[in-house]
C-alpha cells in the first residue's frame, strides 16, 4: 500500500505531484518520453481545488502555497493577487547535482527545489554548482526522471565527475537573495507599499526623479552592478513599476536596489507604519488633485490649451506620472494634436467677418453662426466650443453685427439701388423685407437720404474699422433709433 509522501523544505509543488504520481504507479510518462501535464499547476488552481473539496482548514492551503509555490514573491508586487501567478510558474525543472546527493542522504529522496527554478537563476546558492536540465549520470531530462532513479544515478561514478564552472559572485548573491525571499515569513502589506519601499531605496541611491524611477539611472546602475555576469536587466521604455514589466525584471530591479533580502523586507515593514507617506508621493498626490480639479471645472479642447494655462503642472505630471496623466487626459477627450494658436484663430475670425461683410450684392449679416460654420470648413481651426476659450470668445463678440447696424446697411444698399423719387417706405420694405415698425425709425433718422444725397459716412468695407467699432452717426435733430450701433452687440 502506498503512503502519502512528506513535503520537503523549498520543494516546488510540481515536484510533490510528480512524486505522488510515481508512487501510485503512473509510469507512462517516462516510458513515452513525453512531458508530464499537471491539471493542478498553480496556486490559483490549488485554491479552487481546495474550495471544491470543501476542506475545513483554510490555513492548510495558504501555508502550502506560501511554502511550495512562488506566492512569497507574487505577494509583494501584486498585494496578495495570486491569480497573476498562473502565467509565471512555468515548470522547467532545473536541479543541482550536489543538492540531489544531499537530499537523498538527508531525506532519502531527491526533489526539485523552488529557488532553483526562478527565472534567471543559473547557480545553486549553496554549492555554487551550475543548475542542469538533465541528469549528469544518465543524461535524461529531469522532466522525465523518476524519483527512484535518482538514487541509482547518484551512486554512479559519472555523477562525481560533473563539471563545476566557476559561479560569478553576483549570481550567487542573486540566487541567495531570491531564496531568502521565497523562504521568508509572510507579512501582510498594504497595496502598493512595495512600490514605496523601492522608491525609498532609490532615493538613497539617487535613482529617482519625483515619484517614478529614472529609467536611465537604473540602467546605468544595474549595468555597473551586473557587469561581468550573465545577469542582464532589460529596462523597458515605459515606467519601470508598471504592470507590464515581467516579474523576473521586477525582482532583478529589487536585487539591484537592495542586494539583501532582509533589508528589502525591512523596507516593506517600514511601509506598514500608520501615516507613512513619502515626500515624493505627497507632491504627486497634490498635483494629481490639482489636475483633477482643473479638468472638472474647465473646458479645454486639447493638451496645448491645457499647457498654455498650466504649463508647469502638466510638464511635471507628464514627466513624473506619464501613465496616469495620459489616461486622465484621454478620459476627458483631450488629444495632443498640434493646433493653431488662439491669436491666429482670432485673426481668422476677423478675416471671415470681413469676407462676409464685404460680399457683393445684398448685404449679409455677420453672425456668430456664419463665422463658426466658416471655421469648420478649415481643418486647422477648432470646430466647436469657441465660447470656452476666452480669446476666441472675445474675438467672436467683437465681430458679430448688431441688428440695427445690419438694418442700416440693408437700407443704404436698397436706397442706392432705387431712384431719387423711388426711395419710399413701401419701396424700401419690399426690397429689404424689413418690417415697417423696424424700418420707420431708421428712415426717419436718415430721412435726409430720401432727398437724393447718399450717405457715405458708414464704411462699405469692414476692413476700414477697428475692433471694437463704434459707428458714427450724422448730426441731425432726429433722435437715434433704439438699440446700440456698436459692432459686437447682438440684439
């Protein structure tokens, strides 16, 4: 009758399942020379299985995950999010020949060590022996090796002749660092506190700028630390602490910054203190709040407008917090597409008003709607919400034409097209379409026109005017028509 085997220190969970499989007589995998498949292949699946079996002890599965999976490392960057571990724990089964012999002497069986199978680990931190994918005696892959066969191979003369290349000290240091982290006691941490711990260490090394790590400084520092070793640190172009960075790079960065697992855990524990907030984080939080308030209470069409009004704030955030700043600007539909300056657009508004005013034939009123439609046809100019931009709103206000001014232009145009004896109220009404009640005061004011003298005091072309424009009226005894004659006030 088969017994349930004990689990050993630092044993990878897949090694435990392999030993169970061999003990219960499953020998098809080594005979068929195929790679074993494990349905229970990560800590997340283990938790699901534990729930399905309805076991009483929740501590049992938690302790198992902590002691035999990569949860101790996943715990720090992802704050207990074990669901992220499924894509990381790829079983490659590298083993140390000296550990195989020692495990057989101490425990009676060889097993796969968890700390040997972390990415970028090439040497055993205990024996300084290079880790191997196959048995040094029979050359069979460790994936296909049975537990009982290790005892026979360990007694083979070939096992003693294994080549031991010199292990670079920095790689041994890295392997020991990862081993210490994997075998550390579990410490509950606040979400994101590991990020703060790394920043504190980066401040000591002078590698930070604001809240984000200086990528170039980290690369230079890492190159100096890892010089002459097979360890490499591929620094991505995005923020080094973003979710897109793989875990092996993440822990290489930790190793470069701390070099000592106990010191790393000390920094993590420091972050547990109440009210712990770094100066860099306080500044970032304050600037984020300012940007939120600006976006909530102001209307901008693109980033260039925001830059023009809040240059220092946006420049700082785009440098020190690029990811979240970009997401925030995208949320408010702000784009970084270059645009014409407000001064140029204001000039275009005046130019359009001149074109509308100076057109031949029957006068056309200069209105905000006509100016806006004219701007829409020009791709380099904004097409909406002109009133939300002070300079453009003022330019628009200064160029629209009042109702009374338009009526005067229309009447003068009609009078110029009628003979001296045809300039009557009915004739002007028929030609202009102005209601009698609105036409009568203007005609009475300019009643001397009917006598045959065409008034020329009002300019025919808006280019002769300044902005804003006050129209001069002839000196007569008649009172002026109701309303303003100032260009820019719409009635």
